[in-house]
C-alpha cells in the first residue's frame, strides 16, 4: 500500500520562485489529477516523504 500524506510533507512539493507559490512537481495526466482533486479516499501514488531522517530513526 502506498504511503499517504499531505502535500506539504511530500518530496515533490516545491516552491516556484517565479510564481512565488508551491506546486506539485510530478507530471500527472489529467485523469490522475482529476481523481486526486475530487476523491478524498484516493491516495497519491507519487507521494514520497520528505523526511530525510526516517531511515535513521528506524535504525536506532
């Protein structure tokens, strides 16, 4: 099962200095984007945690 989380904690959520706004940097097709925006239960298949220390905490 894919890990779920907020876009704020995703590694693909980046800041665009030209627009001065945050955007998802994944190139999704229209169907995926529509489903992500309309279905609350849909889990983003591209979500990747931006927590660099996650592996280190598991090793402790």
